[in-house]
């Protein structure tokens, strides 16, 4: 029997479920000729022990491959490769900065659109540049058809293009954020932060005009694009609003005739607490705008006004680009949901 430990392994850094990692590894081994038709696979117990993983995981691997018509079983003998003539899925490397509610919408839409046509290796680097560098560097030898990367960092963002430029451009899809310095012809599905924030605020001009000051809560240590700040400042200067950038709410007094724009959920909670404690009235004394739509924002304060991109479209469009080998740039539009907090 083959030494399957040289063929199969589990990447503990990957967010991809272990059963998918293993079933994808078997498919890749078939593609490379390491596993051929009629080869016997290890028993569930043997492979579970060898890989130090649960029986349920191995059972699911074999079930997955049986459903695809690749593996068959013979009672009393075990599992074997019954078919090597099947449509080979694209091998896709997917790297997110974090897994938030909004990133999950992107991921779910991507997976739903791409369906069975791709095998996905999914990683998260938690906005850490050096972890990002390590994962990218180690993945380059992985022979992926597409590298889909969301590049947002807490520091060293000016070095990001150096790492991204090591990825073959015909295989690269930048997602959510365009990084200056990335050269060549590559695909991108991104947010045009400065323009979109400016246009979003402009569309609310009538509602904003009853206030004289706009304050953007932009944490000092954040992965959010500084282009958001640029769009905010351009709008305030163009339409003669007083303005301020607030790095932390902890020492910020809530002031009348002011609109507060919150980027993070934590700051939004803190802002609401401070407004309630101040006895000021939302939509009369102060306005609240939140970045990125969630279902709860329809309810809180009788509805919070939001500025948000279409995350579902971002995910489905990315899948379309990967399947069609597209190298265009597509700016995902922002949506304003005007509610009673303004």
C-alpha cells in the first residue's frame, strides 16, 4: 500500500475543514498521478490514527469522495479509487484578513457561486502582516489556479505590495482593497473607499444639513483604509461642515448638533451608551451613521443609518472572476440605508 502520509496532510493554519483538506488532497494526488485507479485507500481507523484526527473526519472524507464518484467501497475489503476520469476542480487559495459577519457574507456568496467547480484552501491572518507574509510565501509552491487575497493590516501596510507582487498576476484577485504598488495585469473586486464615502455623504446632504459638525470615529490602531478618512474630509471641506477625526471615544464628550460616524461595532456600542447618558436626542440633537450594514442596525435606536458595500455581490463577483479567468477591476458600489438615527 502507498505511503499516504507523504500524500495527505492537515494544515493547522487553514480554516478549511479538515475533511475538505483531505478530500482535496486525494483529488490532487490523482491529478498528479500519485494515486491511480484501483488503488486501495487506508482504512478509516488506520488513516484516523496516522493523521491524529477523528474517525468522523475520515468517514466524511470518504463519503465526500464517494458522492463525487471517485471512491467506491467493498464490504470486508475497504475503500479504493474507482474513477480518475472526472472534471478537475480549480485549486483556489483564499486569504482573508479576519472572519467577521461581513466577511462571512463574502465567503458564503463566493462558495455558493463557485459550487463544485473549485477546491478551496482558506486562511485567515488576523490583520498581522508577518503572518500574512508567512502564509503567502509558503503558498507560492502550491500550484494554485487563483490566489484571492483581502489585504488589510494593522501595521507595515506599505510593505504589502512587495509580498503580493510575488504572486503571478494572472492568478491574482485582490479583494476589497486595492494596494498601491501592486503591478501587472491582475483582477480586483474592491471598494473605492474615498469616492464611495464622499458620494454616500453627499446623498444624505439634506439630512446632514441640520447639523453643523461631522465627526468620524477612526481608531488610531485599525485596519480600515485611510481612504475612508480622505472621502470624509473631502466632503466636509466641499460642503463647509465643521469636522473632526476622533481616535478614541473614551475622552470624547458627546456634543449637540453633531453627527457621529462609527466604523467599528465596538465604537458604535460605546457611542450609543454615551448618547443615552448625555440625555441628548438621536436625530434631533445628534446624528448617528454606522459603517457596514447588519440586521441589528435596522432595530437599534429605531434604525441606524448605514453606509455599506454589497458584500454578497463582492463574493459572487469574485467567484465569477475566478471561474472566467477575468483580469478586470470591478468597484463594488456602496449603498446608503437612511434611517431614523439621522
